[in-house]
C-alpha cells in the first residue's frame, strides 16, 4: 500500500498532482503502459497486473488531468486497454442505453473506444475532482486493488477507482464472467435517477434491464447499515476517533420504486460514519486497528478510507 498527502500550489495543478501520484502507483505495483494527449487533457494509463491484486485479474487505471491551468483530475477503470490503438475496452458506462453484450455483460463487449468517446469518466463528465491554481490539499491511498483520491476542493467526496470486494452470492451467480470493477464517488455515489456518479464495467449475469431501467440506473452506492444506527463522531478532538463504522455497499436498485434487487459487493478499505459538522478532511479515525482518513461531513456522514 502507498499513501501520500500534502498541498499543491501551482499554475498547472494537474500535472503536478499526477507527478506526486506516479511514484506511489509504482510502489503499489502498477506499470505505466501509455500516455495520450487529447486537446487540453493528458491521460496516463496504468496496469494493475493480475498477480498483484486480490481478484487475480488484470485491470487498467486511467488518470486524466487538464494539462495547463486549473480544471479537473479524473480516475477511470478499464478491464483492458490497448496501448497500440489508445482504445479502452469494457470501461464504466452510464448512458441511457439498454444494450447489454451477452458474452461479457458489458455495454460494448469486445469493441474498444477512444478515451473521450463512450466512457463515463475521462472527459467532461464522470469520476472527477476540480483543481485550483491556489493552494489545495490532497490525500491519496493506493493499493493494487484500488485508488482513492480526496482533494480539499471537494472535501466531502472522494473518488474510488478499482476492484471492489464481490459478495459471495453474487460471485456464484456471475461465475466466470465476474470482473468486479467500480468507478465513482464514495459519498452520493449513485446512478439512480439519471444523474450518475458511479458505474460498474459489467453486470453479469444480467442480459436485460427491468422496467424502465438502463445503464444510468444500474448501481446504488450506499452504507451497508443505516447511519441512524450509529452515534455521530464527537466534536473533538479532531484526530484518532474510536468509532463505529459501516462498510459501503454496491447494490442494484430498481428504477421506481427504489427497491434493492441485488448486491454486487463492497468497496475495499472504505467505511461511512455518522459525523457532526466538526469533522473535516484530514481528520483520522481508528477502525479495526488501522488508521483511516476522514472526509469533511456531508449531510451528517463522512467517508473514511484507509491511510495506513
């Protein structure tokens, strides 16, 4: 595991933040396989080899950032990426289509697409965080399974890209098609209602959507236990809270009414806790004997991800 934090102040914060991430990605076992520049954005594609991660599956992380000036940094996952053609295969998808490739339970199956075309994430929409030319803080946790990134510019909403832990019952259902890749935000990470902020690359063994459902509505990211069951974090001190926490669950909601119709699994090394307004990004909590970084409180809850 690699964990880095600090402050960036630069007229071009995207490449500076990426340069800080790159050694940590290498430390965690990733290999840089391609660099693509599309107009104002630069994309760095890294491979997590099957032998180094929990699912024994190759997967690819695309880190995108505005090359000059302030804008955004994005994280996107792909099941496969071809450096020779700069095409991503079986990435996150959240558009209105109801098409599911029968062979892979993905949207496009064996067909690749350029980074800024069909995929949710790299360009103007998706799993992104704003960056500024003035000082901002960053906290980044990296394992071979996933990357979690939080910036003070969006202090309540960390980004997660990588493998999730599949539910054993879902693992049995998905069988050989299992490829548990998630791209999205941890707090408010829902695709319900056509406002996607989270996506999977595939949804086996599904071959059709129910009712009015489509790829926009295939995923809900939510605490496993309702937060009303937990006491809020105390108002002080602001470091090392001993707390109760619940994992973050990925479920399949029915479009309307909201009914949970299945559970894909859980995000790795991520919890949600009840929190007062006194909790801010950079605070820490001890969960299961490990140190977790807390986000700023959002609607009486905070996300916590592993920092050491």
